[in-house]
C-alpha cells in the first residue's frame, strides 16, 4: 500500500478533477468523488488526510458536505479546502463558518494548490505529534503512580489545582493548559527510588531521606533533553518542585524567582492536596488547618503571591477536590 498521504478530490465536473489530478498525483494517493453523497461514503471508507471540495454541486453543496463532516467526531479533524469559482466575501465567511480551513480559487494555480495542501497536512502532522507527546507524558505519569503511595486521583487533583493557580497568576490560557499536562510528571523520578524506601510505612532514616531527595534529579534525567516545550516544562517541574521560596529546599537550594514559576505553582498544588488527603500513614487535614499551615509557610516554603491566590481560588480548588474525591 502507498505511504503517500491520501487526498479526496470532490467536484461534479470531470475536467476540474483531471486538472487537480495532474497537479497532485505525483505526491499523493488520490480519491475522486463527483457528488457530496459519494464524497461522504469515501470519507467513511478511506478516511483521507485532506479533502479538496467544490462548493457548487447539485443535490448537496460543498457547504453541506463540510458541515456533515465536522458534525461527525470520526471525521471532524480532516481538513477541508474549498476549491471554488465563488469570490464573494460572504461565500468565504460561510465556508469558514462550516469548518473549512482554506479557499483556493478557480481556475487553480498548480503552485498554490501544492503549497496549500502541503501547509495544511503539516499542521495536521504537528497536531498529531503534540497529541502523541501528551499521551507519552500521561503514560509516564501512570508509571510513576505504580511506584508510589499516592493515587492517580492525587495527580488529577493537583494538576487541576496547578492550572487554576497558573491562570490566577496571570499565565496565558495555553501556558496554564500545558502546566495541567506537565504537572503529573512532578514525581516521575520516584521510579528510580527503591521500594524499601518509597513504600516504607514508618519514618525514614537520615540515609533513606537523602536517597528520597534524589528523585527530582532522577526525574530530570528520565525526561532528558528535548525540543518539546511541554517536556521541557515537565522536566522543570520534576527537578524544582521541592525547592523552597526561602532557598531551604532541594536539590539545588534555589530561592525566589530563580525557581521556575511552574515548579512554584506545582509545589503549592502538591502540598495542598497532600495535606487535605488521607493516606495509609496519616489522616486528611481539615481545610482550615491546611490553609493555616500554608499561610504559615508564606514566604518560607511558598511564594507569597501564590498563597494569596490559593486563598482567593479556594472555592474552585474545593470543587476540584470534590470532583475527584478518593
């Protein structure tokens, strides 16, 4: 089977399909449809990577075809480029409203057709890579849970706490969402800690505690060097979430703004959830006792502004806590 991307070309005029075939057949596997109904059947059977779609067709217009594709979760992500002689701004607005990603005017320019198709396939590929990276991060987070006393629900809660605090801190919506996905990596380094230490029911000895303190460095080594902004953030969270605002944390004794903001946010989120959750070795603290402790650590363990924001956002945090209760 060909490893070329599959394109679906839809037009009720055979001449137009022949023109597009001439332009694209060297680089792509091509499917052809002469009506909207035929196009929808081919999409269901073949799931093309991209669709070049005529607007003015009998029985079912390109707008209707596009709208039906976008209404179906199985086909909604397939990019649709309208190829049309229509040039009215209203026509273009309607096309984008039903979900098209681009317009190409007839008569087509071969160079423009090739460039637009290549661009939109590249965007699809970029989205797929981002989704794959996210899945890898989520699975690594699950791996860490198998090695720890903490639960998957703890990771869910503290990640959403981190997103809430990031927004309140003034980070962008995208930055805050990235932190939601990076935060589960905070304890990935515990994979490298011996079970005899990690799962010990009693108090750790001084030597055992020193071993436990290596998990941020192990986490950073596991995540390594990479180009992905999301994985870079996850590495920073893993490495620095035990640093303290006053410089008394580990592994590097960083203080204040030298600690990446994402790690400062995760530190607050992680401790808040740990204190308010029951574990085999402790009872859950009340919200009042937890907030009193967090306030007492303002400027010591935690950045003062984040504790103020924690207090402001407490209703949203408690809604998350209830949603993912143990």
